[in-house]
């Protein structure tokens, strides 16, 4: 499931459904939405129809009064109730900050200010979420970019639902996939100028990680904050949210189907890789970075080899690249192997063992090409991934200490090979 829902004027609308809770259940899809400013919606447009199709019955606007006056609010409609709860009380201009300011500690400190200044509004917002959950109706909450105030409220909700901290950090950082569009909007409103702060519209994982650390240090836990600062019964609130917003995780899935990618799929592949990059960074895996691979990269791989997409039903589950040469890692070789790269599965929503099934499909493609070996490599600093490939029948056959992946920084990889039957 792609969490970003496509709109023309909006860039950061996401479904919180599908995240797993600690008890093994998952958040029900199509019940909780986070967004950038819904004030950008206009009646009688495709965007308005898309929004109404979500069935949202409650909208929470977290912006200041002056933001609503300057940028507008969502159009009035009988299908939903609108609540204005400005949770931030100390305005600041992110775009005008100096380039030396580190987004992580700076924004985490602002988040703590919001948590302690906006207790009345945050309490009301959580109560509205619980009411919508009990009435089984979808709810959306938003600020201007759908990043900071929206991200803070999302973190509190996800934590109360039992979602682990790494996933909460990942959810915050997914705004990175909308950063370019949010920046373009800002420039369009400001005569083509760029913000002076490089961190504007960015959502590095360090922000949410440091904020959650500070909240835990001060209150013991999110539940402690809800009890001590908000004056709510955290146990009762948590029970309401979990009873109405969690559901058993699926136990059956439609079988994977495979389709060879075309250039029209390049944008989807970039989005999938960038989503996985943020999943890794939230878990301390320093391997992929967002925006390292462009649409041009995937189109080149389609032209020089093969790229495959896997779906379960209508939902994307994963993808991989298949190369016929890989001199950067393996040096000159005879045409005796296929080289598997960028084995990707959709975070949180791919069926179990999707990665293994993608490997099997890639190996079948190599066998059809009459090549006897499947080869791949993984970072030498990622022993868990090496173990995963070994469990799939791959054998370590060497190391390449200075692989050049085209990004200007050579790195060490472990080389693995499998003889195909």
C-alpha cells in the first residue's frame, strides 16, 4: 500500500492504516488520515471528488488563525464536521532560519514546546480521534505541510495504538517523499525564491527520535504525558483507540503476480525505493538514502536488463532489477550469470516471504536465459542481509572492498552466488 494518496494540489496526504501494533494487530486502513493543508482543496475539482470519496466525517485543522486567514480552510460541506485546534502557540519562521541550524535538535525542541503549550488543543484532538473511532467514521488531521504539528499528533496516536517507536519515526520521515513538491509550492508563493534554511520541508528521522526521547525523559512515556500533561485517563483512552482502530492482521493474501516494468513505472519504483530508504534509516540501517536513484536509473535498467514488479491483487508488493553484467562488483565475467539488484518489498504491507518469492522469480528468469548462476552482493556492514541470502541458498564467494555504485563513494560489499539447478 502506498501511503501517499494522489492529489493535484495536496502533496502529503497519507493513510495511517496497516501499521502493526505490539499485539500483532494492525491499524484499520481508511480510518485515520494525515495531510498537508486541506485549505488547498477547491470545490468542483477532481481533488475535491477524491477527498469526498475517502468518506471523511471529521477534519481537524491544527494551524494558526492567521494561517487560515491567509491560505484558507477546507470548503464547508455537510459530509464532515470541521474543528480548528491550533496546537502551536509560539510561531517561528522555518524558511528564514540560518543554514547552520541542525533540524534534529531544533525541531525536537519546538515539538516539546508544542507538547507543553498546546495541551488543551492536543487533548481535544485526541478526544475527537477517539470519538471518530467509536463511531466507525474516518478522520483527517492536518497543518500546513503535514509535517511538524501533524507529525506530532500522529506520533501520539500511533504510540497509544501500540505502534513501535521505529515505525513512528519512519512515519514522520515519509514527508521526505513530499519535500520537493512542498518546496515548489513555497517558491511559487514567494516569487521563485528559496528558503534560507536547507532544512525547510525536510523530515529527518532525528527530529522524531529526539522528540520521543525528550517526552519519555520528562514524562516516562507517551501514556505518562497523556495522564500528567493532558489530564486524560491514558488507560481508558488507549483502550478506546485500540478497540476501535485495530483489527487482526490478514492471514491470507492473493498470490503474487509479476509484470515486467515499463518506463511508465519508473516513478513508482523511485517512490518504492525511497520509502524503503526511510524505513532503513528509521531503524539505524545506513545503506540507502532517498533520492539516490532517479527515474532515469530505472529506465536504464529496463533497457539494459530487466525490472520486475510484483503485486498481490491490485496492490504493489515489491520489485527487483536483473542485470546481465555487473563489472563494478564482480569484474569482467563470461555470460554465465544474472545479477540481482534492488530487491524491494513494500514496508508493512507486503505478504510474508515476498522477498524470497522475488528471489525465486529472478532465479527463474536467469534459468530461462540459460545462465547457470544467480549472483548478488550486499554491504559488508550488513550481516543480517548476508544471513538472509545465505538462508536462500547463496554462498559467499568473495569481497569487493571498493565497489563504485556511481555515487562517488566506493564501499565494501560481500559477493554471493547460487548455482541454479
